[in-house]
C-alpha cells in the first residue's frame, strides 16, 4: 500500500453502504435518504470495473462521492478485491489518494484478451 493523504469522509452514524448486486452497484444511504451509488461490473477474472459514481444533486459537492468511494474501496480491500477503474471520478480519486492504488489490478484486463 502506498502512503499519502487520507480522504476525509462523512462520519455520520446513520450512513450505510448497501450492496445492490441486482443493479450492479453499491448504494449510499443516510437513514432512509438515498445519497448516491457507485456502479460496478464484476469481470470474469474476479476484478471489478468501477464504472461510474453518481450522487443525488442535493448532496453534490459535499464530499459524499468521496465517502462512497472510500467505503467501497475499504470493503474491497478487506475482501481482497482488485479493481479496474473506468470512472473518471475514481481515476481522479486514485490520483488524490495514492494509498488506494494497491487496489488496481496489475494483471491483463480480461476484456482485452482474444
């Protein structure tokens, strides 16, 4: 794991990350209020394409996207999951917080193999 700045996140005890595999995403909720989601696709080699980060307009520019990505990445790290980020927000996140770069898969992308 690379060192670097730690992302500041919302610490509300009512924030909850919910896996939503039927829709291919992880949802962030604050009590009964939906905040946003991180869209993902599990690839054939077990890595996860992190495709898009969407936060409801009412919660925009308040750090919820950063909180959502951090929650998901912390869970992936605990589970040993590697990612293949295609979301521009996630790519920027990884530049800002290099301590999460160890999650990026170093193996060839199975989508590019013939």
